[in-house]
């Protein structure tokens, strides 16, 4: 799924995994060295730039593999894609050799046994060591690597430089700074939200939880409660009123910042084009989302897409070679330039950062350490039941106390994992 869409649909993408197949593939693959190599990639609202880069890769691959034809199919990012994968897992004749998939779908696909273990292939690939351990976790289940992380989306703190300058404020360097700046802005410029936050913005809230030492699987711990409180304290009349903000998704917070209605927002690198198309264009800068401690960076969620090889592929070696070409440094850079997709390879990010200073806060965030949702089918239940948004909303609207809401959420998480 194109990372640009995650700002509006990050939570929705997770929910779609509920449709993922739970059946095992019907046959194992082979290693033919000629024929047609079939590739599935996600479609885009504007496919042309992606298609152009992919065509370059196919031409290069064809020059080195004259007896191979690469056939690309662009599949939808709607729930219909899960039906396609289900069909492919059960009918190798209809399956691709290489496929792009959302990294939050991994647990379901790994459980279905549809993708090949690429641990050895990526381990022996010279560029493989360029993928950080944190990012590699998003492609790993039970110690087996089921894909190459192709690109990621990272969130940081966008802020209005004109508003900060007018009010004599400095970019926040702690969560406390962030909260006080937000309230100062709301007080002096009541037409603005200080920082746009949402009760349905899971990936805006989780960095606060992770920074405090909490985790999704223990939302009733003192550490998690501290992070939840830090976030829900921002869902208040003196910053972002709960009657309006409790129902906001991540996409809506992007709209608020881009339209000039909020002085700050926790947005992704993939939100850049939306902001540049709005009233905030040319009047903003970005810094890492700060942690509680001075100079610390709150851990961000590393959402994105992977490239995998189907277990049923009859062209395993060729599939791995094409995956390594399209997912290698040269084409990760081309894909960033075409689509804004943040590379997973450190060398590619470093090269781009030297040319585009906008990337620095996002790369600093990656370097500080990213986090991921539980790679377990239980996450689908947690997300579909809106466990985290419900917790945030109940606290913000005072339907429950912090302890009550986190107890309820923790119980729901345990139930999803089948724990007592």
C-alpha cells in the first residue's frame, strides 16, 4: 500500500488484515530459470510514476535475464486484495512469484504459509546488512524473514514556523514542552488548535506510550498509563477540545494542519505533499516528536510495505533476484524520487538526506529506534475492535478514568491473544 495513504488510512490498513487467508498453500515451488516471472504490486491513485520506475527495473532485469519475461499486475489496496492473496495461496497457478504486501498483514500471511522464508537470501545479499534490525522485525515471524522491507512511513512533529516566531516559541524538545507550547498557542490564538491530536489516531498516541516504557500488550502498566495520560491530556479544551478531537483520525489531523487550523501535528514523511498543497505550505518545519526526557526522541511506528517471494513460485532464484533489484539501493532511491517512499536501506536514506534536508527529522527518528505492532493475528482483533481508540476516547470524554479505561483495554488485548 502506498505509504502516502497511511496518514488517512493507517488504521484502516491494519483492519483490512482481518480478511487475510488462514489456509495453507497447496503446493511448493520450483526453480525454473526461464519463462514468465509474475509480479504483484499495489496500485496507486497516480500509478504512472511508480510504473515508470518499475519499467526501468524490468528493462535492467531483462538485459541480464534474456529468457525471462516479467509480467506486472497492479492489485487493489482495498479488501479485495486479500481475496486475491487467498486465491493465490490456494492455487499456485494463479499466484505471482513476487508480491508487495503491507507489513501489518505479515502475521496473517505467515500463518497461512504463503510466503517463502528469505532469511538466507537476504543474509547473503550484500545490501541486506543495510536494513536495520528494527525495520527487519516488520518482516520477521518466529525468526524467519518473509520479505524485504521496501519502504517505510515515519511520523514526526510538523510545526508552523510563523506562529512559533510570532509567539516567541521554540520547537519542543520534550513532551512537556510540546504540551505547554500547544496550550500557549491555543490561549493566544484561539482560532488554532495547539497540536492536532485525535482519539482515533492510534499511531499518534503509541509513541507516547512507547516513550514512557509502555507497550500494547500491557496497557494497564504504570509506564503505559503514563504515556496514555500524556497523550489524552492533549485532548482538552485548552488544546484540542474532546467534543471535536476525540473522533479525529490521523488523516483528519493532517487536514487540520495542512489547512492552517492547527499549529502542530504528528504527521508522516508521506504527508508532505498534502501539507504543501494547503494553507500551511511554506510556513512549516519538522522536528522529531520529542520524548519525556530532554533530547530524547519518542519511538515511531514503522509502517510500510515489504516485497516477498511466494512459497509456490516456480522461479524462486529469479524471484529473489528481481526482489533484490527492485528493493535495492538504486531503485529505492528512484522510488523515493517518484513516489516519496522512504527507503529502508540506510545507505539510500543517507544519500537522499544529503540532498533533501526535509528528511533529517524522520531519519533521526529511525536512527533513535522505531517500534511495530505485535506480529500476531491477535493484532487484527485488537485493531478491528478499536481497543486503543476506545480507550483514548473514554478518557478524553471522561466516560472512564485513566485506570478504568486502561484496565478495560488491557483485558481486551489479553482476550485477543487468548490469555486469561
